[in-house]
């Protein structure tokens, strides 16, 4: 009985910490935040190598505000924007949520900006197909490039290279087990207009 109560208490605690991306997140706000994230990434010295990858990338997934937190239990979640390469430019923004729960000795709260540079067609197809689990797709590698890192040559060769910039006391940022799923509500209508065009143009100017 004690073990069962402990398990139930732990599950309830994890559920309370779990950050569920809001299904009704405002498109305009997400697009503005995604554009600001790209601006921050472009200013970061650690992005120099990844910038060359972005020019040849098959797609890009931008999460302007990933929240991680926990004491004993960890949690993470955020809403993001996915754009597919179309010729020399970028296609219509689509919206995908990223969420996971993890267990471990973790403490603190962290908010991070993420940019997934998608280098392979199989990784892009995996995300677009829905319920893409990072670390759970055979043969797909993910490499993290942290803000402020110098000489990050290990970023080469990954199916996805993730640029991160975060604040807080969280001891490490791991994406294994995170699931990326389409936001059907936000994707139900076309995403056009000046905010979408600004984001597409901003990505096109990355050098």
C-alpha cells in the first residue's frame, strides 16, 4: 500500500509539473517570438558553424520558449514553428508542440529558446508525420549546440542540430524522449501575412 501511495503521489507531482503547450496559443505571438529567437541566434558566436548548415537545411523548427523545471521530477514543453525548405526560400509556417516528462535529480527552472536545424529529409519527414520522438527514431542523430560555446565542430553530421539559449539553474538540457506533435488547431487555417513573411525573410538572410 505504501509503495502504491508513493507511486500515485509521484505521478501526481509529475503531472503538476508537466508543462502542456497551450493548444490555443496565438499564431501572431508565436511568429513574433520565433522571429526574435532567430535574431538572437544570429547574434550568437556559437551559431557560426550552424549558420552554414541552415543555408543547406531541409527544414527548421523554432521553439521560442521551452520551459523545463522540476525537483526530483523534470518537465518540459513549448510551442514551435516548423518551416520546410522550398527551393532557395522557406515555405509556409506550420505549428508543432514539443513536450516530455523526465525523471532524475534535477532542480531549478529554465526557460530556453531552441532552433532545430533539420539536415536530413528523413528527420523532416519524421516530424511532419506526427508524434516524432527524439531519440526514439532509428538512425536519426541529434546534436546540441549551446549558446556561447566555442569551436563547436561536433555539430557537424547530425540529422538535426539544436541551437539553445537558456537561463536558469537547470542542470543540463536533454531532448531524448521529447515528442513533437502537430498543433491541429493552429494548422487548420493557412498561415500568411506580414508576420509569416518576416520570419521567412529573416531565415533567408542567415549567412
